[in-house]
C-alpha cells in the first residue's frame, strides 16, 4: 500500500467501512492484463462503536451521498501523482470487481449502469444496496461525472479530526492499530 492508499484505507475504515486493499483483478477473456482496484469497501446500515463510530463521527462529504439504510459498496482508485482520466474505472475491471461484493447473483450486470454514473442503487430481498465509484487524488475535481471525487488532503484532515475528537482513547490504543502511519498520526496529535 502506498501512502495515498493507506490514507484512503483509514478514511473509509473510520467511516464505518470494512476495506480491502489492492483487490487483484485477474486476466480473463475480457481482461487482457491483470490489474487491481486500490480499495474495495463495504458498509452495513447499523454500524456502531462507542468510540468513533457514531452518526456524528461520519464524514458528511461522503455519507450524504448514501442512504443510511443501504448496504454500501465502494470501488476506490487512489492517485497521488499524474493520471489519465480515461484509464480510471474501466468497464471490464468494474464488472469483475462488482461480482466480488456478493450482494446478489449476477451483480456484474450493474457495470452498464456504472459506466457513466458514479453510483448505482438497487434492491434485493427487500434490502437497499448502493455501489459507488470514488477517485481519491490530489487534483481538483475536473467536473467528471462518471465517479465521485475526494481530495486526499480532505481525507487526511478527516482522520486528524477524528483522532483529536477521541484524543486520549486513540493515544491509549495507538499500538493496537495495524498501521505505523496511523500510530504516528495519533502520536503527532497527542504531542501537540
């Protein structure tokens, strides 16, 4: 994981998601070269923890896009340098990744709807699902409508704010997080 992917991982984790990094997209008849999606994440409707996972803890810049009662799936690409917009969220890669969520049979068919849209919403067995494509980068949003765009600096600021909100608890538990990056951020906040 590079630093941008790690920031994104903790951002989604601290917003109640279960993230999976570097999801490998294997070669198939439709996919000529193996690739990956930087982060897949799933969030369930009734997420709660006494420390840091309450409704007031979620980032509204992200969560206002989603229904509170939906099971949410995220396909996230993280770019810390230059990138070509046309190479993001290729149809075959999105279709492959959708099936990994396992929300319902034949989920890959929603790749058509996601081709030119940042999110798809559907129901299965009376449960609402939403799947979104999100780009995290240092660039300003170029007006792209095929995916949501979040700024890496905003994600980092959210993480710092969350640490500040629970400063003492995070400090006490900093060594339990499997991340030197996060432990260092907690230490940095504690020393200020």
